[in-house]
């Protein structure tokens, strides 16, 4: 019998397995695919990390802790997992991206600069902003490496005694009293506590909660810079909300290619039938945005890949104890902006599993806000 079982070993589950095992818990981790796979939501070479958070000033304390934990993970693993390039949040002054970032920065006294279009072009000639564009620059922002960080969490969880099983799908789970039972295609396991971090498969694993989750397909692209240009030194990460157009972003995650994608544009999909083939029209659309706003970054198309966002109606996460089973903790609905929180969510899930509560502010993530949850 285990102290805790973790279902799903992607970004959040791998962190939960690490934090639980590091605290001395006997942990079993179950993952339907391989370690750090590319079939869900926690892949793609890079994820933006920042603290001036337009999605809500309530996230900032969690981000501050997340930065500490990313740095701890780097030290313990000996791996480079976080790159600081700075980040630009661009758009009209009243756009959600700019105004929301500024509110969070001012509320929490985060170092930042506001740049107008002329100053933006002077500092970063790769960008061609419209005259009304402004940008918030955050020096300490950058990106984390999802595959490498998952591997670090998993390797260290194993080092601390966790038993991790890959290629083993969960068929069902049940909780009664102070124990849980998990059935997989290979066997049956029991534990005192259960953590469910199933990503795009959360609706399947948490069917009884009736969470209003919507899985959407997203496509990531990589382009070489034009001519003989390189991304060394790299330009800042950017998230751009042009007036009346789709929000898009760029991450210089290698010296030779810029990752670019749309943030909110995607069609509903099923995680088991996701269309992984990327069409020429999808490449052309993001190239059109780069041609207009960052033309020197839109050289040869290198590759594209599909992934998934699992969205809640308000785009805030679900992180809580199960409403009917206090020894079951859940993490779901990270809505395309959750990866940067992996280490702190892992810490929270370990707190909830072991103590039924956490010192971290997670009221925003209570599933009771949806009303239908039971």
C-alpha cells in the first residue's frame, strides 16, 4: 500500500510526485504515455514565465514562490531549466495584456518599464509596432523548458523513492473513508491519498465533478530569422495584442529559431483524436502576423506541432480537494497559462494530500465557483 498515488505525470503531476516523495511519502505515479511525452499539453520546448501577470494580480504571490521553486529545482537537478530573456507585453494601453500586466506590476511593486512605440523600435529593431502600441517590459521574465523540467521532477521523484509507471492507463478510481483504490489496465493499487493531474483527460478522470472543461487544439510554430540573422543575444519573449486582432506570442527558445503561436485561437477537440497534422494555412496565418509585427523573425519555417489547452469558462485553474473525497486532490483546467506554476502547484497538491490544506492562496481555483460541481 502506498501513501499517495498520482494519476498523470505531466507538468503538474510530475511536480506533485516530486514534492510528495521528497517529504518522505511512499508515492506511486501512473502515466498512460512515456515520460515527458509530446501527446498532451506539457511539451513544446518552451513556456513563458513572468510575474507582471495580466491574468490576475492574485496570481503574483504564487508566481514569486514558483520562481523560488524553479531555482531550487535547477540546483537540485543540476539542469538549466529557466532562461531569462526579459518579456514584452504589447498592445494598446487599454488592452488586457498591457493594462492587466501593469496593474499586477504596480500592485506588487514589480520592477518594470513602460515603453512607447518609438522607444520599442529603438531598443528592439526586430519589432514594427503601430504608433498607438505600448509595451510593458519585465526584465526578470523569460521561459522555462517543459520537457527538461518534467524529466528533472521525475528523476528526482525516483531518487526520493517514488515508483513511477509509464505506459499504464488508469481505468477507474474510487475513494472510501481513508483509502483510495486505482484500477489500471495492468493491475490494482491502493493508497491513503490520491492526486489527479490528468491534463486534457481530466474530464474523463473527474467525471463525477462535472467540471465545465473545454479542450482546444493549439499549434506552435518555429521560424528561423531572416538572412544571416541569429537570435543570439535573444530578443525578449513577447506577448502581443494588436488592436482588433488575435493575441500572439514569440519565444526565442534557441539561437536559431523563434517559436510563435496564437494564444486564444483554437478549435474544440478530443484529447484522444487530436489532429496533429498542421496545415499550410496555419503556418501562413502566423507568418502573416510575424511579417507585420516582427518581420526579421519570419524566415524559413522550421517545424510546427499541435498541443492542447484545457480551458475553464473563466480561464482560472481548478486546484482543490475533491468536494466529496477530502483525501483526493485535483489539478485541472490550466487554460494555456499554467505551466509556469508547475512547481508551486506540485507543492500545493502535496500540502492538500498530506494536510488537507495549504498556506498558498488558492481560493480563486475553487471548483465550487462553477455551481454544478459536486
